[in-house]
């Protein structure tokens, strides 16, 4: 499903599995400058959601019993250096807003050609505050300059950590 600029997609009480679309890498949902609301649903594809920087105000809202097996962060630290000042700025990824407790795992794939400094994965919204219980449902596979394949983040990782901070779940460099 591709959601056009300014559009809204509501996915409710739905299961999407076995997606074989090869023209966009098998993504179940891809959107630009749009809103996607997902509730009581399961998306079970390698790239169930495909997030691209620079498409604000793209917003994903997750509520209820939701399981997503692949949230792919393309160029998660996409950067631009101002040649006159030398200042490096990063493009933000679209927000993934969580409005109720996570009941199932959300699996993120963070792909980066530069070292990952900070990636906001989820933010609490509509009065919901993210907790350590929500953090336990967040799984991150990452690839950076050092790794050549996706690696599942766990507590033994010496470079990165997952934290709940300021009502956000962040994947940050230690």
C-alpha cells in the first residue's frame, strides 16, 4: 500500500502477511507526507513499514494489540553538510506515535552508512507515557560502518543502547 501525499490510511483488525511485492522491496505500507493509523493488527513482512526521512509530517500511530515484524528505517541518520559553514544536520524520520501499551513486539531494522548517533523509534502520544514494559517489546536489528549484516541489539552491546527517555524510546550511541 502506498499512501499519497496528504492521504490517510487506517489499518484496523487486519493481518497482512506474505507480501511479495518486489518493486518496493516487499514493503506492506509506504507513505509520504501522510498519516497511517494501525490498531489491533499484525504486519508480518520483512519491510512491513518503510520509513523515509524528509517526508514530514508523515505520522504512524500504533494502538491496541499490534505486532509489526519489520520497520525499516532507511538512511536513519541521513545528513547534509552546509558547505559554507561546515554544519552537519540530520533529517528526522517520521514519528511513530504509540497511544497505548505495546502488547506485542515491534521489530526495527536500522540501516545506516554513518555511525548511528541517536534514533527515536517511538514516542508516546495522546496522553500515553511509554514505559520499560514497552521497551521490552522493542527489538532492533542494526547495521552500521562496522557491521556488514544486521545484528540484533541486546544488553551486551558495547556501542548502542535502547532507552526510554522523555516519553520516547531511543536507540542511542553510548
